[in-house]
C-alpha cells in the first residue's frame, strides 16, 4: 500500500478554497442556468407522456418512447395512481417490469411456436388428404 | 436508426427503431458520435430500476453532432459538436435557477424525486438514451455544451456524468486541507472521486474495492492508496480503516461510489435479492461505520426507491453529516473542462474497451461480468 505525497500530484489543492469549488454553496442565488430563450418553457404538444404521476401536472417536456401496453401497461397505469412515497407503487412497477419481459419475449415466442405447430399440422393433414 | 434496446434482465439487442424527431420547439436531434456505458446502466441492465420497459434505449453519457434543430433553439445550429449532461433541465424552474439541475421540476412527469434523465427508465421521464445512432435532446439551450474545436469527443465524453459526479462527491465531502478520504468503489465514478479529492486538497486518498485490476488503476491513474476488502475478513475493512488512520479515529470523509449493487455483505445481498430493500447498501453501511465521529459521509452511488438498510443510529450517535445527490452536471462543466485542458485530469485514461454500437450487447456482458479487466466501455456508432 503506497502512500502518496500530495505535493507530488499534479493539481493538488487547486480547488482547496471553497470559493474555487463550483458546487459551493449548494444553492445559488436564483438566476437562469444555461441560455434558456424563455422565462418558462412552453408545453410540449407532440405525443403523450408515457409515464405520468396522476398527482403531478404534466411537465412542459416529457418522454414519448415505449408507451404502456398489455397487462404490464395496466399495472403501470394503476401504479402511477399510487403516491410515490408508498412502497406499493414501486412494487407494482417492478412486477409490471417482469410481466413486460414475459409479454415481449416469451409470449411472442410461444405464439410463433404455436403458429408453426398449426402450420405443420395443416401441411401434414393436407398431404394425407391428397393420398 | 440502429439502437441498443433492453429486452429483459441481462439481455440487450441491437434493433431498428424509428428516428427520433423534434417533439418540442426547444429540442434538437443529435447524431451520436460517442456513447459510454455507465456503471449505473448496469442497475437497469439487471432489472433493478422500477419501470424499465422492454424496448427502451439506455445511455446517458454521450456526445453528438446536431442534426436537426427545433424552431425555438437559439444557441445551437446544425453541425455543432456537443456534449450533453445526463440531466434534462429547463434552466428556469425553482430548482434549476438555484443550480440544482438534477432536481428540475419541468422534465420528469413520472414523480417528484428527480429530473428527467436520458435513457434511465420511465421513472426518470421515459426518454430514450444515447446508445443509438440518433437521440432527441430536450431544452437544447440549457444542457448541451459545444465541444471546443481543439478537443476530441473522448477528451470530454465523461463531462456528461462520471467526472462531475465524482467531483461533486468529493465536494459534498467538504474536504479540508490534509484530510483523509476513503472512497468505496474503484469503478469509474470512484476513480474520478479519488482524483477530485486530491484537487480539493486531501492529504490521503484511500480506495476500497474487491477487484485487483481496478485497484491497480486506482493506484496508477488516481494515485490512491488501495485496500482489497476481501483480504480483511467479513466487514474487517471497517476496523482496518480505523487502524490505519490518525488516532485510530477513521477517515474524515467516507464516500460511497458503489450504490445498490455492492458486494461484501451476505445479509445486504440477500435482502436486496429478496426485494426487501432496493439492492445492497453495503458500501454506504461501511462508510457510516468507518468514518470518524463528526465526519462526512457522501452517497453518490445510485440507489432506487423505496428504501435501504443503513445504520442510522450509528450515524446519529457519531454526529455525522450525510449528503447525497444526483450530480448537477451543468454547473461543473467549464471548471472541469479547464482541469482537463491543464492535464490535471485525463478522463479518457480509464477507457478499457472501445466497441462498435452493434457490439453493444457484448459490451454489456463484458462490463457486467467485469471480464477482460473492463473498467469503462465506449461505443462508437458507424457514422461517427
């Protein structure tokens, strides 16, 4: 276990003073950050939020990807009606995640295999009927 | 476009997805030039973050070239090279205007815990991430920063998350000259934290992990002392840290740079796996137990809702100050860019793997299994 001498390290202590640290103080005197060309952002009109806490207003911008669907979607919709401070919401969302995986991996596979089985049975039946 | 998509725990797939479009006047669409896999993406990959939907594209560390510009955007034009903070922030709300961009009130309709984040489940707003050829970036006048013409994407890629996150972790530790800082976790954020602790005047920086190759990097890249906690028996690292510090008091500052997938405690792991808590909080537990009385503990590793098992009584009786946050990336960018320019930090020095976007599923497997001495994976889309 080597012990390093701080003064051998390039840049040691350059931010030692609190006033040289960009995150101090934690809260700044209020002023816009970045270069926002608005006082308050206008609302998004394209698409619909794909995750929305019913206790909150729709935010001016939101994600629109991967909307809710199937049984997992129904559970997620119910979960977002539960306040976020209740563990029930998070347990429901985790359960929906597992169902989502089944819906989108195992169900399509089972459907594909089922379809293939029906097709093979149909072909065999047709061939036998010809004889 | 091609995008890496989540198919279920430990399964990713490259798929064709519709190109993102301008959905709000202040959006831009970027053609991604570099994108990294973050340690916190592994929490998603392992199915630990609520509302992680099949088909989602991860990735909150990326650079890109502006491809399409919304009618309200004033600071960027097509062709600009930019890096993008992982937080999606409006710049004007109660929180943003106070510098707390990770708490923005105007980007996450899913809850009031955290701002929107790129590619980090629908719990952070349902935005796709940058592990794709194209990505939609809201509030483009606020978050993105133009990459200086003389700098390469990989010089600045980690300004999007892990470098400011590590720096803020050290900063929240309120390090005073000569103090001893212990960082739990020698992953990318832990390494950046160790490096930042030196810049902030630490007298001794100790990094704790279980992987020797990462501890080697902590010594060579971050000049830290290292401890492999597996060499000190069950929870023995807590006593060992006390033994090697002045007055056997323990470190002055202890930082958890691991989060909810920590090793080292069977009980923590079992409670996490049985969903009785949100993952294993071993690193935070050790931070509280090892730090000196009156010391500072920082939680910068990612935890999800609803709760975790930590020794709160010990924290209270020892008079600790505990601070925790998602990083407010934007306010650190100019300052840390200067450190990179001056050679005080070389973030790209921790990149261990560069792969094509199409090899993303392999990259996740390698990173998750910590195979092939993997520390940090960067994905390069074809058009980059």
